[in-house]
């Protein structure tokens, strides 16, 4: 009878321990910033952003050059013009300066919107690949190991290489 109790207790402990092991979740980590920055689509997006930025920069330089030319011309001619004409010219220069500032602000907004538009499909593709790989490998949780991602300990499997393989690079 004593052996039966010992066997029963041992069996209960074994079942409890195996249930505990099965209840543990599988956790992995991945540096999403590293993944997204290494995707070929990201390099294309960066090239488009640089091209757009250079276009805006050229436009602003041209506008500033035109303003400088006008200011020099008006300064040279100010002695031969009436006070009323000079006041109109000052107003014209101020309007041009204001237009340049507005164009700079609009260019900055356009650049930010373009960046959002370009990055959204890239990050969605990366997330879908992460989910596919994580589910295929049986992970319950995948933590973002990027700086500021909230990972305190990252001893689990790093999915970066597998996700890159899934994405074909």
C-alpha cells in the first residue's frame, strides 16, 4: 500500500510537471528596425525620398536666388526711385520671403507624408513575414528587440535570419 501511494504521488508529480512544461510559452525576438532597414524596398524608398528632397531643395535655392537678385536690384535702384515705389518694392520682397517660408513648410509636410506612404507597405510586409515565420516555428510571442522596443532579456531565438530568408534576401 505504501508503494502504491508513492507511485501515485510520483505519477501526479510527473503529470503536473509535464503540464507545467507544456504551459510555458515559446518566446522569440527580432530587431524590426534592422529587418526593415535591410529590406530592398527600403533602399528604393530612401532613394525616392532623397530624389524628392533634392527637388524641393533645388526649388528653394532657385527661389532664394531670385529673391537675392531682386533685393540687389532694388537696393541699387532705391536712390533713383520715389519713396512710394521703394515701399512697394519692400512689400514685394517681404511677400517673396513669406512665399519661400510657406513653400519650405509645405515641402516638409509633403516629405513627411511621402515617407509615411512609402514606409507603411514595407512595415506591413515585414510584420506579415514575422507572423508567418513565428507561427510556422510555433512561437507564441515575438518581442521587438529594437532599441526602445521594451525587451529586457532576449535569450530566445532571433528570427531575423529566418524572416530575411522568407522575404527572399
